[in-house]
C-alpha cells in the first residue's frame, strides 16, 4: 500500500521543522527586550502573528529560529527551538549544524491542513490549540538531536542532564503560548471517539487490491462509505475511512487544498450537472477512491470489491 502524496508532504514539512532550522530565517536575537511575566523574566519572539515566550533562566542555552514566510499547503512554520551547545558543536565538527540540537517547535495549520494531518497522524507533532481560523501544533524531533564534539553521548554528564531539562521545557512553553495568544485548548479526542466522520447511512465494502491482477483475496481493506453532503437518492458517496485486516484505521480526507466538506459539496454540485455520476453508488465511489486517493496502484475491477453487512468485519 502506497502512502498518499499528502502524507509525504506533511512528514517532509514536519521533518524540515525538526531537522533543519536553517530553512527558517535566522532570528537569534529576540524581537522584544526581556519582560516580566508573573515574576519571571522572559524573552518574547514573534512569528506569523503569534507570540512565544522563553524563560530567561535558559538564556544562552537556546537558539530560536522564526519564519514570516507564506503558509504552504495550509502549513505555517512559526518557531523552532534548538539547544545552542549542540548547534555549535555540530558547526565545529561539520561546518554545518543542520539536523542537530532540535528540541521542539510550533506550527499553524488551516482546516484543510488539519485534515491532512489526520490522514497521516505523524508521530512528531501534536495539535494542542486553535483560534478562529487556525490550529496549532507542537513539533518534536523524530530522534535524539543532542550532539557534542566527537559524537559520544554520556548520559551521566551534566550536559546530558541539562538536555533532558530543556526537552521538558516544551510543555511549559506550549501552555504559555496558548494563554498568551488567547487560543482555545484543543484535542483530537472528539474526532477519534466518533464512530463515523459523517452522519447518515454507511456502507461497507472489502477491497482486495491483488484480486484483479492475481486472483488473490488474502489481503484486503475494509472501506467505510458515507454520503457527506446529501442523504438518500441523488447524494454522492465517499470513502471516509479504511481499516486493514488488523483493524488499524486510516482516516481519509481528499488532498484537494480545500476542507473536505467544501470539496465534496463541489463534487455534489458537479454531479448535479452530469459529472462524476459514478459517485452516486457506493461501488462507484469505492473505485473512485482507489483510483484517486494514492493508497493503491495496479489493476482493479468490480470483482475486487465485496459488500459487507452493516458492520465492518
């Protein structure tokens, strides 16, 4: 099974934040002088209309990169925070600090980008807040970015113990960022707890990706279909999620650059004008999904799909 192209885009974007601060404009100096914050002196950074404060007790230990660039595919990088000592050690050894010292970062996502995040569920990012127009994610490294000259890691050293402290700073900064900017706390619990993405009736089809080419029905995926815009006759169908044989759920939102409902409303309107008539049946919508989603490649046929009862199995 191939990943969606959008999955690769999301992961690439997040890895860029976590591994390569030099892709962000280097803003090592704070944009505002130190300020008192509840009795503790902090330094304020700005990016993308968002304020981030770092406690001055860590002054000299942290390097911050910020970006004022345009959002790409609904993603807006904001801040990327590094341990300065790891950056300097990497620069000394390699002449380049890329990929070393990353601790945590923050990014903004619009609705369409949030849906692609749900499609990919990358392990190095977590959505934690929202405002009227955007969602906010904290990003993390995919592996340990600690570095000292020579490459050896002494987990008993003072440097390593301090690295651990700096890693724990992300939750404190995240909570402050939420309150400082007037964001609403946000979790994905409500989405993951709901049985379906869209209401109304649902249809289940098993798809056998190797059946058309080899007659193999051992590997299969259960497609969950619904009518996102209009229920009953004349409403288009879509695949809203997919389960593999182990029960792993893959949430699906079309990578159209638009929120899914806006995309499906456009398809419903086009269907009324005589296009996409295949979407008027679950089988047609399932074949459309296989062809368009990017999950699968190779031959398919009507016999590659088998209807199931009203519960996925």
